[in-house]
């Protein structure tokens, strides 16, 4: 028994070392850095609460939080709704079902560099495809990505992100829908239930835990959005304040201007915000999520 305990420690040692080196230490060290001024080349200089007091009055940071809130408000419900509808219909007996599943999942594996470049071209004010269709209905062209209205570029990028991420959410929800017993469908159909009634009264309650999971994951990813804004709005050092996101600000201060202490403070503020939003979602869980 004593020898078996030794083997247990030896076999779990790689995981323990990985946890301590790549999670526990960076987690604690980043919290320490929030109270320091550090350029990554010299020793950290303790400055107390200066980073936090600066953060409270930092307009670009609050712009980014505002943009994240709008981004989440557009991205999360639309992606969840589209993914649920697609999963429901792709679970039906339709022709070329596997082909449609591949088509809807294809954007997930498309690199952001390629997908973002395509959407930048489609949203171009002068020769973009979206404005070409609007012109067919005599609607003036829209400056999707460079509008003076701060909400329009953020909303446009959120729609692009829906295109990119709906496939992964669809797979999660499709797995949940496929777990619904066929006997339930047959019994409801015999009672005269319509397709809408089947969806709302049977599928939705059973799949609600999966929908809740998608909402949680989508919300976290929306507040951590980085690559989509980096691709759609060029390099982070020239992005307008009205189009900034927290992760772009963190990247800019940490690696472009070597303000690692202040970047750590923003990271922890973002962490607290995400935890708070997640707790609110968790509090609402018991109101509509049904567990068997």
C-alpha cells in the first residue's frame, strides 16, 4: 500500500507541476502586479493602489466595458437563438442533413484572418457586398466599421462573431436535442401538438441546461473578445477608443507599452466583472432551467 501511494504521487506530479507553474503562480503573481509598476525588464516597483485609482478614471477602459456590454447584448442572445433553431431543424428528417451540418460548422474552423478579411470587404462602405444589396433597395450606404456612431461598429463585429461561433453552440445544443426521447415526440404528435408546441413544451425544457451552458460560455467569450476586433480594426495601437475592448487594451498596455502592472489591474477588473455577470446568470438559472 505504501508503495502504491508513492506511485500515485509520481503519476500526479506532472499535473501538480503544471497547475503550480502555469496557473497558481501566474494567478497570484498577476494580483501582486496590480499594486506595482513593472516594465518586464526591471524589478517591480510597489506603488500601492495607484493602478486601481487610475483605472477608475480611465475613459478608454470604461469605453471598452461599454463596448463589451453592447457586444454581449447582441452576440449572446443572437448566437444562442440561431444555434437553437439550427439544431432543432437539423435534427429533423431532412435531405442532405450532414451537408448542412458541415456548412454551418465551417465558420468555426475558418481562421479569423481569412474570415475577418472577408467580412471587412463585405462591409466596406464603397464597394462592399452589404451596401451593394442596400443600394438595390435605394438605401444609402452604411459605414459599418468606421461609423461615427460608436454602437454601429461594435454591433457589426458582434454579428460577424455570431457567424463565426454559431456552429459550436449548434453542436452543443444538437447533442442535447438528440437526447430527447422519440416516444415524447410521438406521444405529443398523437395529442395534436404542432411543431412549435413540440419545440416550446418538450424540447426547450429538456435542452434548457445545454442552453444555459451556451449562454454562460458565450457571455464569457464576449467579454474576452480579442481576435475579432484585432482583425476587423487593424492593429491595437491605432484602434479608436470607441471600438476598444478590454483584452485589446490589456494587450496594448502589457506588450506594446510595457505597463504590465496597469495591464494586470485591468485584467483583474475584467475577471471580477465576468465573475459578477456569471453569478447573476447562475442566480437566474433556477427560474427557467429544468433538470431531471
